[in-house]
C-alpha cells in the first residue's frame, strides 16, 4: 500500500518527518529518493530535530555517512556517489546498530537494502510544493504509516 502526501512548504516537509520520528524504533531504515533539490536533506533535518539533535544537518555527499547523537543515534547516508552496493564500505552494518538510518539516493544500493524499511519518493511539484509517496515494507512500517499519515 502507498500513502501520498502533498506539502506546500519546507516547514510542512519537516513536520511530516517529525511525525515519522515520533514513531521511531531501533534499526529503523528510511530510504529517500528524488531529484536533486527535492527536499531529501530537508526531510532528514526534520528527523534530526525531533531526535533532539542540534547540529547543522548537511548532506554527507562526499563522506557518505554522518553520525549524530540524539534520543537514538541518527545515521545519515548519502549514496549518490556510489556506483552500486559493490562499493563495500560497511553500509549494511548500520541497519543493525540500534539507530535511525536515513539514506538519500537509496535506489543506488537497492540490492543491499533490508527487506523491512520505509521508502519515500519525493517529487517536486512547484517551488515549495512536494509530493511524498510512502511505501512501507514490513508490518512495523505499515503501522508507522497508519499512525502518522
């Protein structure tokens, strides 16, 4: 089942992310996909804020993984520069480290993603307008979507 939401501002996108975070659990995996400038990092900022992380959140494009301490650890991955999961840098280890994993450009490593996860496709509809399509894989993620969307 898919869930669709349209946001009309960065604030609304952040608010959706904060709602998702409110249902967080250890080893949560959120996979973000969308074109450049669609709001993937903005979504991560919302999750980080709700986790109580005060650091400035930027996309880890060049270092691939950034770790932040919050209510649960936040592992922010940007795999845009990876050709495929063949670039074995230990990404899979993060799926079981007990934190919240958010992956930008997750389709680039789809062959190593866990079966249970939440996929979010972000599409630009206008200057500040975005379409977010949530696809949960697994019961925990279905329950999360039912609770907050």
